[in-house]
C-alpha cells in the first residue's frame, strides 16, 4: 500500500483517483505498488543501490553513498536535502528497527527518486482514507516522515510481507536556458592545435551503409569528388582498428544512435588519414533511418569531442612537460596503499572514464578457474562481494574472461554476465587483467542503456587495465602473504587447543569457537556415530548469542547435509531457503494475510534468524581414518559470500578438527571401557554391620584410574561373621588392578568355603604364584569380625607384610593390633597364623596402605609415627570422622598430587545404646 503527501496539502483521497479502494489485507498482499506504477513524467536514466548493515556507522556510510551518487550525476542542487532525508530514514532502519537498510537512487531528467527499505514490516500500516498523524516533531521516532513531507516534492510508504519502504522524490529547480558545458579561459599556447581553416567533413549514410551525401570539406580532406564515392559503402574507405576479442567495427558503429571515436579514411592517394568522428542516427519524415557523420582530422578532435566528466590529462605527459606514470594518471595520486582501496578506486575511475552506471572488478583464483568479485560501484556490492563466477562461462571468446568482450544488450543474451543478473544493466564491456600472460582478473563497465559501448571503449578500458594489472597483482600478492601468515598462526593455535583436550564435548565447542567470528558468522557441527547412523546436530554457535536458539531451532527442522567424503567446501542452500520461508510465513501472519492465527511474539526472532543465515552456507566433511565422522557447517548473514582464502583455511581446520574429534571419541570409548572394568574390581556397596561403624576412603593414583594396586573389601561370611581385607599390590595402574581383582574374589570364595584366615591367605598365595610372569607380590591384612552381645567386637587378623593395623583406645592410647608376617606372591610355602583382638566400646581399628604412611614432601615422610600422632587426636570421633581426618592430614602433608594409591579402612565399636 502506498501513501503520498505533497507539502502543504492533505493526503489524496483514493476515490478521486479512480482506483477502487481494496480491503487493507488485499492491497498489502499484492506485494505493494511498484515504484514504476506511480505517476511519473520522466524516464529513469540511471540507478545506484547499496545495502547497509544494522550498525550505527551505517548511517554515515549511507550519507556518503547518496552524496557521492548525486554528485556524480551532477545534482548538486538537491544533495543536502537528499542526504538529510536519507540519514533519518536509514537511522530508523538500522538503529530503531534493528534491520539492514537498502538504499536505491534513481536518476531522471527532472530530479532524483530515492527509496529506503528495511526488513521490519510489522509496524502499523496507515490507511489512505484516514488522515496521517505524524506526531510531535520533538518525538524521537517519526521525524523521517515529517522531513519527507517538508522537503520532498512527493513521498510515500510501501509495505510488503518482508519489507517496509519509504520513498521520496526531489525535483530539480528550474534552470534558465543557457550554457550546457563550458571550460575555463586558457592562454593561447594551451589551446588545441588545428589548421588555419578547420574542415569538417559531413557524410550521410543510408540504411545499407552506403554514402548518400559528401560535402566539399570531405573532398578537400580525402581527395574524392562526390561522384566517385556516392553509392559506395563507407567500409570501402574506412580503416577500422580491429583488436582480437572485439567484434565491433565501422558497420556496427553506424547502427548506433550516437557514437564518437577514431578511425581512418583511405584518401585518393592511398594514404590512411586518421580522423575523429561523431555519428548521429536520424530518420526522415518517412521514417527511413540514416546516419550523419561529422569528421575532422584526428589532431583536431577537440572540435567534435564531447567534454569528459572531469579534466582528462594526457596519459603520458604532465602539465610541466615531464613524463608521468600512466598508473598514477588513471588511479590518481596518492594511490591507495591497500588492495581493497586500490580496487575500489579502480572501478570508480573505470566507470567515470566510460561514463557508465556501474563497474566491477574480479580477481582470479590461484588455479585460474574462477573469478571472485572484489570491488564494485553502482551495484549491490554487499550482495555480490566475494561471489564467484567461472572464467570460462560458455563457448566462444565472449564466454571467456580471458578476452575482451562487448555486449550490446544483455536482454538478448540472458546469463551472459551472471554478475549483472537482476541489476537492470543492459550493455557491458569487460577486459582481462593479465600479468606476464597469466589471467589475474577482469574489469568491466556496464550501463543501463543498450548499445552504449563499442570497440573504442573496449580499447580505452583495456589500455587502463594493462596499466593497473601489475599494481593490482602486487597488492593482491601482498594481501595473500599477510593472510597466509595469519592463517599459519591461526592453524598453529588451533592445533594446540585441539591437542590440549580429549573430551568430545569440549572438542566440539573448540571447533565452533575457533571459526566464529574469524571464518564465519555462524557455525554448526554435525556428528555421525557410525556408518549406519544419521548425522546429528551436536553444536551450534553464532557470533550473536541471542540468535543461537533461533538458529538451532531452524537447523533442527531441516534434513542434515549429506555426509559426502569429497574434500573441500560445497554450498548448502537448505538453511537459507528454510529461513526465507519461515520469515515469509511469519511476516504474513503478522500482517493478517494467513489463515493461521496471528502470532505477534517471535516475529523479530524469526526475521533476525532469516537475516543471520540468509547468506552463503558451506559444508566441509570431517574425515578421519578414511571415515566421515561429521560435517562442519559455516554460514554468512544475508547476501554475503565466503572468499576463497577463507574456505581454504576452513578446509585445513576441518582436517585437524576431524582428527581431534575422532581421537576424543576413541579416548572416550576406551575410557568408558576401562572405567567399567575398573568398577567391576571394586567391591559393591559395603554391608551394614550391626554394632560396628565401618568407613572406607579410597584414592587411586593416576589420571583416569578408578582402581589401582590398593584394594579393600568387607563381606559377610556367615551369620554374625564378616570378613574384611585391605591390601596393596606392587605397582599401580591396570596391571596392579588385575591382581587386586584376583585377590578380592579369591578371598570371598575361600572365606565362604569355611577356611580360616591363614588357610585363605596360603591358597591366595598359590593362586598369585600361578600367574607366572604376570604375578606381583602382595601385602594383605585379612581378618574376620564377630560383633558381641556386650557391645564389643572380636577380631581375628592375619597381617601378611602389610602396615600394621592401629588400635585407638578411649583414653587416646594407640597401639599395633597385630604382628607382621611374610607378604604374599614371593614364597611358595608360607606359615601364617592369626591373632585375636577384642575391640571394646569406643575403640577404633585403623587399617591403611603404605600410600598413606609413605606420603612425602621433599625429604620428609609422614611415616608410622606421623600416622599415630594424627590418630591420637581422633578420640571420640566416629569411624567416618576418623577416616576423613586421616585423609585430610595426608593431603595437607604435601602439595603435590599423590603418586601412590591410598586406602583407609576405619572400624569403631560404639557400644550398646544406653537405656
């Protein structure tokens, strides 16, 4: 829907225009009225467009874009008003609405038409049939429309399901008839050189290209009388400077509506006379077309030549007569010292040189198979930057960027220049940039009018391209060197980070965090468990944390990319298409155009997600050990592309990340198996013993170990009797843990068979020796426990080479509760005996492994005496408190991590409860 106001007047009544007033919903649903449907008395002669990101600095950039565009068009009278209005409207879009802004400038003979569109369509739509209330001028919002009403000749607002667009028309002030073009007064020695009498030959050529008129000056210049040439084709006399790759000649130049340029005429004496010509195509009263040609000697071209936009110095001579660099003449001085600045200056000068509406420059990839858009003017650069097109787009020289080419009308050959599709450009001339015969890029200038360029313009543009090619290549190589150095540093840092962890989830997080924002705007990692499994979305990250949830929800709704093992990045269009559909549905619901119920919440989220993933998305396979284990997906926001160097860096990163992820997977699997086996070696939950408190603390040495060479056990033997053990196998780790499993299970089996303590340990000794080379000696404290009815506990213990158990009495006295005997796994014949100990109420029996007593800090060791000192302070504590105090004392004794396994078994007899 469009609303329009003229300054000082009320809004138009739709009923007065003859246009039937449609319901509000249907008018918006038609996609709004296009700008060309408005009343307009002039024809659009040029256009310029640009997009600006939703950041504060975009307002200043938009002002500069409009100022430069109107300055280039010669509309200095209305620049200030246009900049003020554009600034307000772009501020509304990028600051208040929080979306990107699209600015379109259209040139006509009587003024300029400017449109500013944003992606925030859900605001209220004003109706034409009601008065427009724009609020107070002091209010923060709405000033843009007030300024439009005050400054513009015409203005209006359009709504579509995805955009809101404000347009305004600024008319040129009335100018009196007078000078069209003029130059400054010059001294006589600076005026162009001409003969005493300037002769201008006037020729007229009919539809077939034959001469029908030959003036007297033509006879003087070329030596032919009219009777000799009338009826002959001009091509018989003309010497056209053909250039490989350009097909335009004199015959084609005569068919153009207007043409200026140089060629030669063969005189009657056989010599070629260089001339400068101005051709104008006309028609007589009967409609028959012909071409009028004005010709002067080439050194007198100033007589006919149309003035250039700006001063055009001689390309080889400075004003002081000294030779100058043709590169500096074309680019200007000082030349930009960075590649992007040089390329942008190049396209702007090329556009001005050929009086075009747009220009672009593409750089070739290393293999010379594709061209990458690096600079443009007059085109939607944000949408085209880093887009890639093939060098060989079709058969013939016009389909190759290696040769110059002129396209008179792109409408007749759609797709001939893919970069210009949908831009409104009709004619284009392109020339290659070559260094030492190698293609390094392509430079092109385009115009909205057809048949604007010919062989003459191709020659001029090729001359300029030859002058700048070496400088562009040098700057490009410098940029590539900086990028490669940065890439090496990035990959080294990435390798260090990935090698620093074997945790799968942390590896996934590192993969995503390293790519954002260095390589992409958002990232998603898919993982594949095995060949029969579907890819699973494992991790999603966006540089804006508020968009992660929306992005994750969007990716979860679309099928994952195919796990193709082919190396390199491939484009994936599904996310952008899904985001576009979701945004369109949301916008239609918010405007009431859908049969679904209107949902106001989430509109901004959906649109911001669509903007976030609307650009190019690529997928890189994660291949490790000849198997695809996942995919790394990288994306750009709306209308952005990846540059080739970034894709190559991402491919290197994906290879390193794939190996790190697979290593983490293998480590996780093996750790899970190891931990499962280790847990099987530990005793199950300890049984409850009536009348006795039991507490165990166990610490295995080594990262990732749950079981080592130390072990413990407490198990029922028969009614009222319990077996307990604490032991230490020589060494640590899995090998020692294997012996602990053998010992623990053998103890339980033998004790329940009715064997006493000495017999149990003798048979265990034989079993250990039977292991042969895998056997390890073992210290073991084994005992049997009988709680008594009087509140005490009877113990029978055998201490086979193990640290002696300590008994803590109620009065604080500490004493050994057994005597030392030979350890197991060394001798075949052992003579062991058991000792009986009675624990009175309040007594504590403490059993530890040597990892406790041999805790070291430099040359100091805790030792048996240190353990006794700590145990002395535990009088009156529960078994759990005793074990905890012992472990705390061991940990505080030294700052280093323990290097040996530790086990603590504390038993306390609390006595009978009081009545």
